[in-house]
C-alpha cells in the first residue's frame, strides 16, 4: 500500500512534466492541424538553457535558491519562446497552404537541427547537476517502507498547476485566447473578422515553447541529468499524452500526461523498468486503434 | 458620386482555374447592390477576393478612395468592410455571445456592448440564446448570428453571401427585411450575393449578373427583373 502510494506521487510528478509539454502539441495541432515534431526539442533546449542559467547565476554568486530558480525559469521560458517563434517563422509559415505532409517533414528537419545544434554547441556528453531542492517530508511508513514526498515534487506539481490555471484563463477569458480559439475553429473566418492569423499562430508557438521550457527546467531539477537527446523520448511521450487525451483538447493534454506518467511509473515499479517505454507506446497504439479521438477528444460532428 | 467600392479588371485564380475574368463592379454609398448568377459562376470568389483571400491577380480594388488590392485580409477587414460569408462559418464551439464578440475584434468593450444591443434589437432570437454554442443553433439562427457578427464591427460596407441558402421562406423574409431596415435607417451599404435572384432583385437598388467569372449584365434592379433573358435564366422555376 505504501509502495503504491509512493508510485502514485512519483507518477503524478512525471505526469505533470509530460502534461506541460503535451499542451504545446495539442495547441499547435488545434490551430494549424500539424504535429510540431520539433516541440520535444524545444523542451530539451529549455532544459539546457536552464542549466546554463543556473551555472551562470552560481558564478555570479547568487546563493538564494528561490531567486535563482525564478530567474532561471524566466530566462529559459523567454529564450525558448524565441526558439519557438523562430521555428514557426522559418520552417512552417513559408509552407502554409502547401500540401499537408510538407510542414510535417520540415518539423522533423527542425527537430534534427535543434538536436545537432545543441550536440555541437554543448557537447554530446550527459550533463549532471547537483540537487538544488533537497529534502522532503515522510508521509507515512509501514512494512519498513517510508513514503517520501520531496519538496522538489511539491514544487513541480504546484508550478504546473499555476501555469495551467493561468493558461486556461488566457484561453477562455482574454481577447488573445478568443482569437486563438477562433483561429482553431475556422482560420479563414478569423481572418475575415480582422484577426491577424499569422500573429496568433506565432503567439501559440511562443506560449507552447515557454511551457515546454518550464517542463525542461523541471526535468533538469528532478532527474539531475540531461543530454541533447532527451527531447526525443520526452517529446514522443508527451505527444502520446496529447493523443491519449484527445488531440486538440487542453484538459485532455493534461489528463493524458498524468495517465502516461502514472502508467510508466507503475509499470516500472511492478513489472520492468526496461520495458516502461514499451508500456507507454503500447497505450498510443491501443488508443489509436480503439479510441482514435482520445479521452476528451471530439468527433467532428457539427451542424452545417 | 464616387463609389464606396469599385473593382476594375479583377481576375482571381484557384490553382490553375481562373475563377474571375476581369470583373468591373461599383457599389455606391448607401446602395444595396446584388450580384446574381448560377452556382459556380464565381460569386463567392468575388466576395472573398474583395477581402484579399484569394488575392486578385490583376486589376484594382478600391475601397473608400484607397487601393486595397494588396492589403492583408485582416487589415482590409479593419477598414469598415465586414463579410457574412457563404456557409455562415459560425464558430461552432463558441457561444453566441463570444461569436458576436469576435465580430468586434480589436474594438473597445463599451462600444461592443452597445453594438451588441443593436444586433439584439435586430434579431431578438439571438438574445434568447447568448449562452448557447454556435454549432447547436438552427440554420436560420446561424444566419442571423453570421450577419450580427459582421455588424459588430460597425461596417460601412456589408458583404452578404447567400443569406437565404437552405432557410425557410419565412426566415428569409425576416432576414431580408432586417437588411432593408438597416440600409434605410443607417445608410449601410450592402453587396448581396444571391441565388434567389427574384428576392434579391426586389431588395436591391442595382444588380449585376455574373456568368463564368465575368459580368454579363448590369443595371437597375427593376430593369433587370423585367428583362426576358434574366427571367428565363434565373427566375422561372428558380426561386
């Protein structure tokens, strides 16, 4: 029982990270109907930017951990947002109106470019980082097993919830969010109402990239090691989460992220760590076969 | 009188297919002008080309004295042109209220609230359904919403594409009546595309006939109504 509770805590933490990345996939898909395969690599770039910021702040002699983390978060999110903007501007916008596979192919190209760029500029070796938020609380112990809830996990869950709440508010209550939804539902009509659709799409990439960068920071702090390739696996899992939740649906992305995080964690704990990715991707296959619209996705039935 | 909107020699293409072949058309301030023609003649393409999507390949489109031929769509729509497009294109997963707000995009909130009251006065049905999702409205209500949304930007020129399509005659009368009232009370200029040529010519001051992407006839609506070739092609058995 205690062991299962521990897995639940770990799974929710991991699920939050996947959920934050999945939001970016689902938003971009919603608005221009393409899978942004470079999104996982934006997450990776965000993790590297975080590491650079933390090392830099350390060299400047900033010792306050909360201050360092907030500065790091803003730095990583800001620069990654620029990356997201540039990726859309360079690789996707010129192909708008082209055949459907074209932006998909250039997305894969962009993903490789980002990976190689980081590999060359930062080195291919794994980068370790000492733990910044040590300690935690012991919730209960029974059968000689102590359930730990670390401060790190609390910080990840709370930060994610705050970001998701802010993002939901943005989408549902603000003029920008309304424009985003209008573009998602009918891009041509949005233009006819005076909405600058290119700008709205750019902002969608910018916001998605910033959220992914925060996920990158969390990943770095939680696991303590990163390399230029982490974006691929995390990206594909977050994509799986978005599909599982119903691609295009925001709550679906978060729900899917949680589901993937929990499945992966419980599978590792009770069956085999080596096959945890197989478990996660089997879910993708099963969902695609039996529930193509996902948990919260909609079948496009509308009155015409 | 200088025209509010004038097209000269406008051509447009969809891929390799030429949809408009040198269209000449003028709309004067305060007029209702109708464009009639068969299915596939290019009427909706013409409406969309005025808005820059697709863009005119040759020719000039002048609105209120300014050349808008190469202006981006969203900027054209901020200069006092609004379109209620073919197929209505309501945002299906937004409420009626939000759909209307989208029409007032980039405008001051107080002004939008005031304009919305005017739209509700014109189409009281919409007021009863503000919280309902656009996609769940009936066809007639969706058409009212599409026109109401276009009016939310307080346009000088309303492009109205097939407002009668698929609607019951009673609803069509209601909508056409609303357009006539708007034109008379506020001087709103309207370019109306219709397959229902009889109703359209009775509402409009002037009319144009579009055949295969080119204007073949133009004149006062009453004169067009009386012409035998128009009666034969668009009126008899048509409405």
